[in-house]
C-alpha cells in the first residue's frame, strides 16, 4: 500500500510540474486547451486503470483514493509554493529592509490543472454516489 501512495504522490508532483511548464509556454488556441484537458483526463484514467490492474483493487475505490490524493497534492503544492515565496520575502523585508507586499494565494488554472481538477471532482463524486446507498 505504501508503494501505491508513493506512486500517486509522485504522479501528482509530476502533474504539477507539467502544469507549471505549460503555464510558461501557454497553449494559445481554444482547441489546444481542450485537447490538453482531454489528454490530461485520459492519462489520469489510464493511471487509475493501471493501479487497479497491478494491485487487483476495485476500480471505484482506486478512482476515489487516487482522485482525492492527486487533487489534494496538486492544490497543496500550488498553495505552499506561494506560502514559501511570501515567507522568504517577509524575512528579506525584516532583515534586509526590502519592501514587499504579501501576495494572496490565487490558484492559476491552466489546461492541465483544469483536467486534473475536473477528473478528480468527477471521480470523487462517482465514489460518493456509488457508496451513498450504504449511508442512506
């Protein structure tokens, strides 16, 4: 199970790295953005199917856990990147006298992150709907 979590965490960091690179290179056309979102979602689905096949798990459970972990990790990675930049700048301000204003965290969406979040939200929703009869 530990290998599964390490694999999912690694994929989440890889997705965030790719999203950062695409943000710099910006996909210009609307069709290009839609294709990037679809490719991201297809790759995530293939990842979930691969994990399901390798570890002989049920698809819905793997989908829920994987989507939840990837969603959480990509968001936290973006959040703590902003946090660490603010921390460094505030330290520089008080130790070196540089003027700096704290930047409020705003999630910058690009096609890869939209694909990740869309797939993750749908996957988590499917998990809740699948297990809803057990709670009602």
